[in-house]
């Protein structure tokens, strides 16, 4: 049983992100982020949804915190909206800060540890207009913003995550164009990846010197990339390099992997890495946040055409892997979620044990979860057996990794609430709590109740 396998000190939480749940995007001085602007691009987001109301968490946070308390969560991972706290990266917006001030107090009052992420993709549009993450200057602005948030909340928040998933911010945002700011410029994507990491390192240095007792980390979306068959080892290495090691190595070892530099030579901007950058990027961190959803099987052999799944956007996008010509991503005989993502819990065990061996640092699973096409039953409940199964299997996979020696200290389900799923808008539901987008009513699904039981049983 999962409940008896995880240590009693294990931390259980749930995660969200500002743009996906807050709403109130034009209230109290907040200005546009790149996601507000991207949502206005024709066909960028399915159904033309935008995040301007989302789950209305901005006004309903006391109710949401009460929900978390009723589930027995130890910790809540949320992000701060940069353009709410410093609209346009200008002066500090006291009203915007006050929201997070109250949220943190509410959490602490409920006995829930606030896990704060500084950047979950909502760059102030003004900084994008100046070049965005492809512009080195943005890294310095990020460290300034980090200190602003720390000045307001540093007396109560111990856990700080600089960035969520720089891979998505850089490669989906600047190479594929599937995420804001919707650019398709491979060199800008590589520059963005480097500058995001530089911003991370500068923020770690700044926060560390403001208060050496803080617990600082970064969250990466990592994957297990398997060769489909003999002869596919090199393409697996290529994709592993551009997905995992391009971030893991600079941050945890202080250098870019040579094979990745070789692979990307034609898209690597001249003069990108300056003296001292890698020392800053590899400033020591206290934990690594791991977001895991599924793995990939890659091959030089073409994949059999799959039944087309609903395209997330109507705009043409290109590949996020800037060098992947001739690489084919294969599906396996595995169950799939509503995102069409394979359900592959054993991949999480392998990922965590690999990280423990190759990049030793305390690990937290900061996101893992599944979207399903939930049905509201006549009794008003959501009997989401598929999500319960997903949750239990992945908690088991974490327990397996711990049994094999990996230093994994906590797990955050993605997500607490159904919410705005980026290019998919409101069409994909990841929550353990259902949100009715007409009434904004919250209903814990069966998965929330099961998660609460698992948490209680592990005490
Ligand atoms: C991750 C994001 C998160 C959510 C999940 C499904 O890549 O960090 O915001 O969209 O995927």
C-alpha cells in the first residue's frame, strides 16, 4: 500500500500557478503579461479562451485555502504574478503585493507551508517588448523582482523556487511558438534558455545574501527519453541533451554538456555565455523541483501515423527541439490521459533515481498529474477513478525511487483546481477539485478525497 511506503516526514502538497487560477488580470494595477497578450492572438489558445477570470482565485483564495486545509495538505505551491507585483516591471504595486501577503497569512493560519515560485511564465509584456528572455537584461530584471517579492514575504516564506520549467518558457515560447510569446526563432530560444538560467542564478545569489536561511531551488520539467530500439541510442542522447541536460548540467555542475554544445552549434548565438555566467548559474541550491508527466520513446525510424488528436492550437507551431531533424517520437502501448500523454509511472522512478545518482541534491516532485474528461454524476460528484489510479501509481513510483535510495522528500499534485491549461484554455481539467466555469463553484473530486485519505494514513 502506498500509504505505508512513504516516510512519515514526506511532504504532501498541491500546485497551481498565478496565470492559471487568479483571474483579476485587469484589476488593482496589474498590467499585461505575455500570456494576456498571447491569448489575444487569433488561434493561439483553443476556444479563444483567455485567463482574465480563470478560477477567480484572486477573490476566492480564503475558500481555496480552506479546501486545502480540509484535504490535509502540508504545503501549497503557488506562483507570484510579476506584472501584479511590479506592473510593467516598474514601481512596486502595493495592492498587488497585498494579495500575496494575505494569501501567505491565510496559508500559515491554516498550517500550510507556502512554497513560492517566482516565475511561472507570466513575464511583463513590457520586458518582452524589449526582447523578452532572448535579451540578457531580462535576467537582471528578474533578480530585482525576486528581491521585491522577498522584501514583502521573506519574513514568512522559507521555500523559494526561482523558475518553473525554463524548458517550456524558452523552447515552447521562443522556438515552437506554441506558448507565449509565440516566437519561432531557434537562436532566441537558446538565448532565452541561457538567460532564464542566468536569472535563476542571479536571483539565488540575491536571495541568499538577503537571508542565508532561505531554502532555494528551481523546478525543471524532466523526462525519460528511451531509444525505441537498437541503433536509436544517439537520438535518445540528442533529445535527452535538449530536454534534460541542457538545464541540469549548468545548474548542478556548472557547465554545458559538450555534446549539447556540439549539437546546437548552428543555433548557438555568438557571445551568449559570458565570463562568470556559469558560476552564477550553478550557485548552490537546496533542492531541485521535478515536474514529471511522461517519457518519450525516440527513433530514427518513422512512427506509424497515429490517429490525429485534437490540435492544441490552430496556429502553425514548429518543433521545440531546435535540432531534431530525423528524430521520430513513437507511441507505446500505454494508457493515455486526455492530453494524449502516456501514463508511465515507472519513468518517474527511473528519473528520480537517475537524478539522485548523477545530480545529487534533495528532490521534490513539484508537479505530476493527469487531465481527464471528467463527468459530473447525478449525485453531483466526480468519480474520477482514472485520476485516482494515476495518483496512486505515481506515489508508488516515488516510493520505489526512495526504496532504491533516491532522496525524494515530497510530492505536489498538479493541480489543486481545474484551471487555464495554457494553449488548451479551459478544455483540459487537471484538478483534484472541479471548477464549474459558469458559477466558479468548487467541488472536490473523488481523487481529492482519496488524496486526503492517503495523506492522513501516512501520518
Ligand atoms: C506543466 C506546467 C503547468 C501545467 C502542467 C500540466 O508543464 O508547469 O503549468 O500546465 O504542465
